[in-house]
């Protein structure tokens, strides 16, 4: 996977994964099947969260859930484009995840998929904004929640990235 992602620290001390590899340009329509195919390259890999030293594995259910979940279908405009374009930075987003919180299986929706519960983490990323001459102007910063399931085998598996939202604070200037 060729990608161009760097991790920076903002003025508040938060880590942000800056993504330069914009694969999905359209704001109106993202080919989520293409996104799913790209994410399949991650299956079987794992990444470690720096804050907790937990290993988060990428299972075979992640590409489909990420690309076709209820959360993804509800995204529009810049938030939709941002979610599609975080695909090259999955490892970095896991690495900089913070604020681990345990959550129940709401409405017993997932049953055996997360027999030992769910965890959510916060993570941030930046998508570049270019001027009319193609020169990098700034990064728009987004936050997202990393949904992780604890499987019967005791391993933690990335399940989806949800609630992708543009930060309303100042964008990261170049």
C-alpha cells in the first residue's frame, strides 16, 4: 500500500494523522465497493495503540462494515469524502487513538461478533485543501470514533470508524 500519512501534534497536544493521499475525490458519490476492495489489503494485520499498548487486529468483517454500515450511508458531502479518504491511514488512526471507553452491545445487535464487549476510542485526521493552483492551502481536521470489538479469542478487532465529523475549530494552516 503506497500512502502518504504523517502524524503531527496540535497546540492542545492531540495527535492528528495528516493524509496527503486523496484517493476518492468526489463529494457527491463515493464508490464504496472500491473503498471496500482497498480496505481488504489490511485484513490480517494489526496495529498498536500508543496510549494503551493494545493490539488492534483487522478482521475480514471490517472492510464491509466500514463501507456499507448505517453510519456510512448517512454521511454526506465533506464528511463522506473524509471517511472514504481515511483508508490509507488506518494504522496511524489506530496508533493515535485515545480515550478508551467500554460500551454495551446496543439492542443486542451484534450478538456473538463481540461476545466480550465493545470499546470506542477517539482519533483525529486531516484532509488537505488545495487552492485553485493546486498548492496546499490548509488541512481540514476531522474527528472520528473507532469502534472495536472484543472477540471470543480475546483479541480486539477494528469494526468501524463512526461519527466522522469536521472540527469547527481553526483548520491546520500550512
